[in-house]
């Protein structure tokens, strides 16, 4: 992994932002590997992700358990088994921040100059890697870094690596990515 200079970083972020601006929807499968220090084995899970540039996201785990997390219209919808819950993210700064990180990480929009993260870009073969370091105290309590891996040819996120302050990490890898295809609005509601 090689750090890039300021001019290269600005060009990479510009290309990523241009791609992100052209994306109206994303659908993909994902795998998630959670490494926790007190467990001998990593926890693996799989599912589907749906994104709309209207501020909507559905994160649906299908294996080894069923769990759905959807963001739509300032609300977070959660379903675990038979239990459903709706949270107004406008009343919770933490939930609002997490929702924005999730949405912005999928598209790469979190690379835009903002008050949440410092960004450093790297190149590793055919991959661009953005290492985001939290600026705000609340985020620093949760994350040491968030890494966004981009396929340099498509300028789209292919993997997200979140490292918590404890050193535990979550690696989310997207596969079968489809962009700008119609997604029915009911996908973003959980009942």
C-alpha cells in the first residue's frame, strides 16, 4: 500500500466523487467478516444491500441469521426475527452519524471535505484505498479508522474495513454490484 501525494489524492477523490454523483441506485450481495479479539474464530455473515441516492439504504442479512436494517426518510427500520423497531434518526445524533457513514461509505461520498473524517488516499495494485480517520470525539470512541477500497477502473467501493478503537474489525465485501437499475420503493421499508 503506497501513500499518494496531494495532487494524486485530489484527482482520485474527484474521479470517485464524479462516479458517486452518477449513481442513482446500487444493488449487491455482501459478505461480512467480523474479527473480535475474545473469539477464536471470525464471525461470517452474508446478505443483500440496496441503496438509492434519495438517502435510502437497506442492509439485509440472510445467513447465518435474518436481520434487516433500513434507512428511509429520516427513520431507521430494524427487523430481527419477529421483532420490528422504528427509530427517528433526527432525535439521535449517534444514529444519524452511523446512518450517514453507512450511506456515504457505500458510494464514496464520505471522501468529500467534511468535518467528520480526515482522508488519506493510497494505491495498492489496481485498488485505491481511502483511510478515513474520525475527527469528532463521538466517532473516535467507535472507530479507529474506516477504510474504503475502490476498484480503480470503476471508481466504486468494493470493500469497507471498519476498525474499532478496541482493534476489532469488520470487513464488508460487495459482490455482484448493479448500478442504476430500478429498485421498488417498498424495499426500503421493513415490516
